[in-house]
C-alpha cells in the first residue's frame, strides 16, 4: 500500500518547532515524525522536551524530531513491582553491598546505554553526537542518571530527562540481571517521593508495559506536561528510605 507523505519541515538552528499536531499520523511510515534539522544544543533539547518532542535518529540520518500519538506513559502509582523483582529488591536493601546512586557516573551510564543499544533493535540511535548532546544537557541540569552499584562497581542504570516536574525515561543498560530494573524501581520511588506523577516512556515496548506503562492520547499527555513543566524540578537524590514508597521491606511475601 503506498502512503502519501506530508512534507517534512526542516528547521534552521534557533527556529521554533512546528505544533506537535503536525506530526505524521498513524498511517504514514514514520508515525510521530514531526520535523528534521536544527541542532542538539541545550536550548533546542530544552524547548523540544517542554513541548513533548524528542530527537531519535540513526547514524546516516539528519537530526529527526518526534512527538508520537498515542504516547507511552508510566503513572508512578501504577508501577507493577513483580514478585521476583520484589524479592531481589528486598535482598538488595538488606545487603549493604548494594547501593543506588544518582548522577555519580552520568557519562558512563549513557556510554553503556549506547553500546548495549547498538546490539538491540532500537539500536543505533545513541550515536556519539547524541552522547555529547546529553552530556551537555546533564551539565545544564536537565539530564540525570540512576545507577546500581555494588562494591564500587557499576552494574546497571538508566538516564532520564527532567524539566520541571516532568520526567522522560531515555534508556537503560544492565550488566547483571535486574540491575536496570532496580534503577527503574529507584526512579519510581524517587518520583513518588518528590510528587512526580508520570514517567514518559516515549515508545511502546512490551518491557515497559509489563511494569504498568500505558498508551495515553498525546493531547492528554501535553496537558499534563504543561502543568508539570511550570513546577520546580526536584533536587534529584536517592535515599534508601524512598524504597518505602514502592515496597514495605519488612513485609512477608504474600
């Protein structure tokens, strides 16, 4: 079946993004594609995220900007802590060998995500240009990492974007089973602690759905986003007390 393509707006640096309602629809071969071009500077990324737009492109492509409809969102109240992960989490908390850190190794986390993503299906999009851009975004205070450590060794983690009280999950990696899931659980616990209601997951994956993420109409997502970005950004940090937000560590497994 041959689909007609709307033309793709091409942005010069510093130019405003088109309205997200102009993104390609479900019947195009790139649903959610909004525009191309511009740059990955901190102001560009900041303006994109606060409008519900994110960059996603591979090596041979220009910078491509997306705003899918529907949007995959994890309401932190709906986070599903599976029995196996709950067990792992209890062990993790009781053994003092393990710890969660925030922003102690952002560059290592994004580089690990980039190399593990290359092997996977969403693969090639964390290209060196992206790594540099998000390191700058991190330095500016808008990108953060959550890391799982044991005995001074980085086992897994994720990085996310934070604008006001809006949180956008970007990518995760693990070297040992469950280490990225623990980082995700820690992010959910922090979000609950700091009054963040949703984590944007951007793409619909079965993996994220298994944790309770659901598709939400873009218009609904944008409405929520407009409220969230006008609030102050939390001072991201992790305390083991925050685990109580998602699991009662003392409780017996039922």
